[in-house]
């Protein structure tokens, strides 16, 4: 099937679209668009603090969580320089590239530690080793669940690591997809911030996925008050604008939409997994709104063929070759994808 507008299953957005309550909130807010957004921002901070069970001074809003990520990288580099210490970023490979890109822009060295070959898990030993061998401050950027694998990291292992790390090791846990996790063993780093497990821990979250607000750019960081204060030196003032603040607040209060959003992704995941099982294509156990699955062929060719059929799929993430990242969209859109994938099988393309 070929529609005029391609299906966008490539950027892990939420194709359900913004909730009606968020659209209404933005429309209503237009009347006060000439004012600075202090009040809606304050209301959003209060709500974010409430749902996470932290105090308001433990929350920093971001213009998308990418801004929070950038601010954390910059803050730690700056702090290290002031203390006459070196700074490096340590990331698993592959992972979401934002932290690495920002580190590159500010000239901070980046160490990339490949995921384990057996199950694409964090290589704890080598991650730690790269920091232990470094004479300075290390920041680990860890995405949990990870993008692009869609898998979670073992909670006991991660918690133990954060708990026992030395004072010069910092952790930036990116939980952009945490709302989708179904594995009961998962524990959010926000809990560890609350338990004061480590003063070197920052957790970032976003409204771009489950809440379907990617275009309005709202995210946040949670950490202890001192760290939040330091991070805020590197975010711009009023970074979350009026529309983003009111839309995020309305969505958080819209339980029916959040339930629908989660249910939609879960249904789509079930359908896609059933199809992949039927076709004998392997995939990693998805705990997110996307899935990394096998192609059995050249991924670039597969991407082009999907595009010819009106579907934009994600890309390959070396060193994991032969797999493609697919965003789980609405049930109807995934039905179209499944039909096309099955037709590819008939042609011997997957
Ligand atoms: C792991 C991860 N973190 C952050 C983001 C970006 O979030 P935001 O839109 O809040 O900047 C993404 C987007 O795909 C992501 O996959």
C-alpha cells in the first residue's frame, strides 16, 4: 500500500498525536502568550515534583530532555575545569547520541564502550575500567531502557554500581522511555535520588514519547537540590515555553490519554512481535515504543524498499548489524507496516 504521506516509523515519536486536553490548553494559553511563562512553568515544576515524589528544588525543566543532557555535560566539564581536573564522557555503544554530540561540541573526550556481544547489555566491567583508568572526572551517560536496543539494564547491578562509585564518577540516567517498561524488576533512578543513594546521580525524563509532545520540547532533570542548582546555570532562562508548559501539565492530568497512549503502544508491540515470530525474524525484548529487529539482508536496501512503499523506518546501529529500529506507532499504522513486511517475505527480501 502506498499513501501520499509516508508513515513515519523512524524517530520514536508518538503518532497518536497530542491529547485533546493538551491542544485545548495550548489554545487557551494563547490569550496570555504575551506574558513570560513563569506561572505555567511553576505549575509544571510542582506537578513534576509531585508525581515523582521529590521537592520542587530537585526538578529542572528542559527545552526537551536533550537540553537537560547538554546542561549536565557542560556543568560537569565546567566544574572539573574549575577544580583543575580533567573531564570525560563515557557511553555505551550504541546508545542515544545526544550526550556524545554535546561532549564533542565542547571538546570533551568521549569513550565508547561496546555493548556485550551476547545480549547487547552494558559491559559494566569495561565501562568502569575506562573511568578507573582516567585521572579526572567521568560522566557515564546511560540510557535505561537503552535506545536503540529497547532493553533495560539489570536494576540490582546498576544500583550497586551507582551506590559504590567513587566521588569522581557521575551518572546521567536517561529514562526517556521508562513509562513503557513492563518488566517488574525495573526501578527508576528517581527512587535512588530520593534514597540519596548518590549525590552524583542525575535522571532525565521527557514529554516527547508517552505524552506525545515531541514538537513542544519539554523534558526535565531530577537530582539533589545542589546538583539541580548547578545544572540550571547551563540552561537558558524560561527554557520551557508557555505552550509546552501548559500542554505538559494538561497531559499529566489526563489519565485517560496516558492510559490510551500506553495501551496503543502495547497493542502495536504485540502485533509486531507476533509478525516477527511468524516470519522467524529475531528481535530484542522491547521495553519501549520501538523495537530492534532482524532483517536478514542488507538494512540499507530494506530501508529504501520500505520508503518505496511509503514507510520510513529507523536505521541500522552499528556495531549491531542486520537489525533495524522500528517505532511502534498506532495500531492502524502498524497494520500497514505488517502487511508490507509480509509482502517483503513473499518476495524473499527479508
Ligand atoms: C534516549 C533518548 N533521550 C532523549 C531523547 C530526546 O528527548 P527530547 O525530545 O526530550 O529532547 C530521545 C529521543 O529520541 C531519546 O531516545
